[in-house]
């Protein structure tokens, strides 16, 4: 059901790869709620994914951008404003990659060149996006920026490796830039800490199937789906949440506040 929460708003969605992506689901919900969007991803992701299918469904242009390249980001925001005929109201940052995880490198034996790339792509990219928008004055007052994160920034999940450090840095960037952007332009910046979700990227983490089942049993409401995360993100893009900023918001069915559940206790007793 649509409520016209984003009627007349214009936004950029980073990171839609395929139908399993949270960014994909969010793009669909934003358009359903009345928004116009621009889709973007790294050139290699555009070749690997199905973003052109999403672009056709949402009637959105696709503007390639490598989040580690300032020229690409300048081009993205400039062309997006030209397309919209004005400034931007919301941005979704759904970007993350770890070569150490992909290569099966344990946290106690990291390849530091890989780690630098992880931090650059998964965390500092948010700063780069925000700094670019800030310098171009690309966001309207009361615009909303949301970045996706994970509770591994606060708790240890061994096979998540240095992505946990990257998510902690991502959340810090959101808070720090949230202050500066809030003071200057009333722009709000938040992170959503989502349940483990069967995305193409998430499924690449070692032991993912076991963990997603564990999280399901540990969450009083169960795991939040990609579509439910899209709903929550839309609420943060809307005018209903104007005074929410610099927050890390858990969207995980209660996992983050649960010590243990009866289901898990029964499993341990077996």
C-alpha cells in the first residue's frame, strides 16, 4: 500500500545490483511512494547486475559512479540535479565490499591492502558522497541520507572480519557529518542496522546460512526482510522523521536488545 510519503521528492539510490538487493527494494518503494530517482552503482557492478531492468521499471536514469572516485561523484550529483531540474531530497548509501572476506582471509591474518579497499569502499565512500553533495550544495534543506550498516559494528561476529571495523567507521561518519550538515542545511543523516538479509553480498559471508537461522531464533519478531527495510528507509526519507538525525537505528526484529530466547535455550539444552 502506498501513502504518497515521498510525493514530489527526488533521490539517488546507490547499490542496487539485483532483485535481492535492499537498494533494489528501496528504489521500488520510493517510486511507489511518489518519488523520482536516479540509480547508480560502480561500472563493474552495472555490468554484473540487472540494474537496467530496475531502471526500466522505475523510469529512472542510470548514472555510473565509482564511490572511491571524486570525479565520478561530482558527475553523478551534477547530472542528477540536471535531470531533476533542482536539488536532491534523499540519498541511500547501500555500498559494501571486503576482499578479505571474499578471499577467506581470517581477521587475525588480514591483507592490509585489501583492508584499505574495504574501508575506502564500505565506509569512507559515505564521507566522499556527503562531502561532494555538501560542496555542490546538492541537497535540499531537510533532505535525508541513509546508509545501511550491521550490528557487527558493536558486537563480534568472527567471519564478518574487517567489515565490522568498516561498519563502525561508517556509523561514525554518519554521526560526524550529520552534525555539520544538520547545522548548515538541516540535512539529516542516519544509519540503519539491518537484520542479516539474503542479498548477493551478504550471502558471501562464511557461515551465513547458519547465522541467519540463529538470528531468526534470537529475534522476537524474526529477521527483517529487504522489503521491510525498504519500508523503514522510506519513512526516514519522508517528512515524518524530520527531527531524526545522527542515529544508528536497529531494524532487526529485536535482535539487538535480546540476550537469549527460549528457542535458543532449548537448542543449547539439547
